[in-house]
C-alpha cells in the first residue's frame, strides 16, 4: 500500500469566492474514500480542482500525486498520469463520435507512456468488452459523445470511459445522482470490478445509498470548505441516521 | 431593391475606366476568340456596367466587401486565348474508385479540349466547352445563356458578361439520369497577375438527374481576380446537386455568382465549401417558381490568417408549397473575416412556404470577425419561416471534458472544430465525397493541407 494522493491545506476559489478553505486528505493505493457533505460544502469543487478545471483558482496549499506536483500539471497531463473524473454533469459534444473520442483519449495516454497507438482490432475489442461490462447498448457508442443520452446513460458512459482508460485514481462526482436503482447497481458493479490493489477511488456523494453498493474504507465529511470529520464505514451509517446537523453545530 | 450608387466615387470610377477602355480597345479580339452566342450579350452588359460599376461597400449588400477595390491593381486578361501549356489529365489523375469518372477542366476561363475525356455519358448528354455547345445546340444555348443571371444590381455579373469568352456546360435531356458525378476542376495558371472570367451553365431537363463537383485550384503564385457566373436550370422533377470546393491561394479573389431557377417538384442541393482562399464573395440567388420545388443550400468556410469569406444567399419563393433550407457555417481563426447575409423573400401568393435558415459561426481567435444578417421579407400569411444565428467561441466545458480524458488542448480544439462542420458535410449526397471532405477538413485544421496544384479531392 503506497501513498498516491496527498492534499495539504488546499484553498481554492471561483469568481472571487473562496470555496475550499484548507483541505487535508491522503489517499493510498487500494483504498476507497467517500467524501460526503451537504450541498454547497465544496465537494464538487474538490473534484474539479483535482482534475485541473481552469475555472477554479488554487490560492494556497499543495497536492502531490505519486509524489509529483499535481497543481503544476495541465488537465490532460493529470489524466495521462492516471487521474479520472467522472463528471457530475457529463458534457454533450455534438459531432464528435464516442468512437473517435475514446480512440483519441486512449492513444494520447499510450503516447504519454511511449507506446504505439492501439490497433483497430484491439481498440474495437476493448470497446466491446467494456461496453458489455456496463451493459451499454452498442448504438450508444456509435453516437456523438453524450448527445441525446438520458441521465442514466450519461453516468454509465462515464464509468464506461473509466473502464476504457483504467485510471489509478478515479474521482466519482455524484455518480449516483439521477440513477434509478437498476442503473445504480450496474454502475456500482462496474466500479467494484475495476477496483484493485493498485488503484484508488474517491466517491463524492451526499447520499449514503451508493455506499451500500460500494464499500468505502474511509468516510470524510466536508463542510464549508473543510473536512470536519473523518472515520470508517460506520460514519456513513451514522450520517444516514443523524444527518449532518450534529457535526455542523455540535 | 438595388442600391443604386448616386454619387459614384471618383476613385472607383477610375478603376472601372481601365476595364471599359480595355473592352472598347480589344473588342474585336474578344469577339474573335469567342462565339456569337456569347458575343451578342456584351454590348448590353457594357451599358449596364458603365451605369452601375463594381459594387462598393457603400451598398448595403456589400457593406463588408468592397469589390471595386479588388480590381484596383494591374491585371492581365488573356483575351487572345494564348494557350497555357499544361496537361491537366496528367497532373490531376484521379484514383478514387467509383467516384469521379467524368472529369473536365477549365484552365483559367477556357475549356481544356486537347484531350477528350472517355466519359461514356448517356445518350444526348452534353458536358464540355461552352463555345462548342453554343454552336452544336444554338437554340438551347440561346434560351438559357445569360437569361437568369441578373446584372441589374450586380456589376460583377455585367462585367463577367462583357468579358467571358468560354466556360463549361452540362446539358442533361429529359428523363436522363447520370449516375456518376461529374467533376469540373478550375485551374488557375499564369505568369502575371490575371483577371479570369468564366461561365458555367447547367441545364437539367424534366426528370433529369445530375451531380456536379466543382473544384477551384490556383497553381501559380500570382494574383488572380476571378469572376464566375453560373446559371442552373432545373426543369420539373429534375434533381441537381452542385458542390463547390474552393482551394485557392491567398492571392486569389473569387467573385462567384450562382443563379438558379426551379420548376415544380425539382430538387437542388448545393454546398459551397471554402477550404482555403484569399478573398471570396459567393452570391447565390435561388428562385423557386414551380410548386413543391426544394432547395437545400449549404455553405462552409474555414478561414484563418487574413482570409475573407462573404456568403450572400437570396432565396426567392415565388409560388406556394416550396421548401428551402439553408445552413451556412464559418470557422474563423487568426484575423479572418466572415460575412453572411441570408435574404428570404416569400412572394405574395407563395402560401405554404417552408423556409429555414441557419447561420452558425465559430470565432476561434480574439481577432476574428463575423458579420451576419438575416433578412426576411414575407408577403404571404400561411408560411413557416425561421432563422437562427449564433456566433460564439469553442465550448469551454466540452474542451475541459476532453482534456480531462487526456486529450491535448490543441487536439481537443481541433476535434470540436471538425465536429462543428459535420452537419454541412452531411448535406452532401455523394458518400465518397463526404468521406474525402471529412479528411480534408481535418487536414485543413491541422495545417497539413498542401495548397498546391494537386487535386486533394482526387489524391
């Protein structure tokens, strides 16, 4: 078990408003962390900052990923190093087919590792295998990226992309929202299948529901830009029973 | 409707003077190197041109394109038809299977007839030199040449009619269907700066079908000012596809004018693709004058550096139950300028008209400029007309989404720009051309498109 991610005193803002006010978090390989908290506490900002969204400005603090300075890296290099963000609101890109999009993404990562571009047959096989893992319709992957997808299809498509890219650190931002129970099971099964000793996952959610299907090793409560409580899996169950109030106003 | 210049600018009058002098002085050479069918239109055009001159930016419809200025330079005209040594059939061998079997060339404004293509066209079809057509089919030629090319408010058309000596004709008789597309390659060659004036005439009889791809290529690195007037006739139930692909150098000014007339149930599909250019003005005038006629008009320009694209489309619904659909898109980078004006006229009795217009523009740099204007004049009350206009930048959210998957920022921009052009390419009804164009557009954005004499469509 090696250290993968080390966040120290992270402050970040958007449009002159400070959202993150000193986050400290360490994630080791093989672990699943759940970050919970009420709306507006900064959960999605944390995900955006980790993936390098240029809309957010980091004002203080450091993030080390595999001992490299993550904040110095462009979003694409973070992805190539193995960070994957499953978007809360996946973006529709009309005119760019899923096939071309995925091929470009896979090949960029291979290029970064000094590998040859994937062959057409290997790529199609990879697409088929991962599509089947998520029970996705073959018609979906021949369409434009997320265009006209239902909410559930978009979320499945995020996990499909995660499976294709096989990241070291996956950040799932509200992946459970907008999913019915069947879709949730499929998505959770996909995430569990992809989890290994080498990689790690950060689950961002404000319901305990997802945690019935994906068991976290650590649970953190984020409130007003800080982690106010950390604990084991039991913390999530307690939160489900008691809400956040007892932590916010003790 | 025409903006008549009241006080003609003395500078533009001087510019025009050079050309009217030239016309008067070399009139006999002009006529001697052309045919009576074209010569008989010169005088009237000359009178009109002296009245209205070249369009200038004082006119509303030319606000962002000062045409007169483009003629303010020393330009030669090859009026005596001195041959330009080139065998295009060697230089432009086509190896795309099952696509361009019928291949023709205009070298500047002359039909290249040194080699007759082995084209196996259906019986009765004519495809070739305008001079030859006017002599072989004098009645058909007279009934169509310069009949719909309205020069009353367009000095470029009058100018073209004064000087045009040859061009290209397709005549497809009633009930004849040409399965394979025809391709006309316009090659610009010259050792000095040149003015080139060419004509194209397309006549599709009742139930006839023809598809034509016209490619423009400048070979030599001199300035060319090209005027082109195309007249298209689609008789009842005819189907005509015309795709124009411009791949000229930055030193080329292209002043293109397309006029079409459609009878009942006819379909016209056109698309003007500007892949590489200098200064381009495309005037389109589509007139739907038979019920249930349809016109589908596409336009796409990719411009960078200081390139200029101006598309002016006039859709004239003269009778009921017709459909028109316009889709014009521009991708502008660096200091490029784009102009679009979409005029739709629904005449008084043209009930049940469906007329749709869309203009979308992507300004991918701070300095690129786009001027766009929809102009709807509707005199019937039971119609469906719509227009949509957007000018914007690349979608930041989509860019970040792609970068978050490891796709390089430049590559992501490129994919988004290619995607933006997709629906114009989809309008084209020749599958192999769609594929070819997709590749060319991708290369254009990557800066890999070698702008040279080689036909990128064929090679």
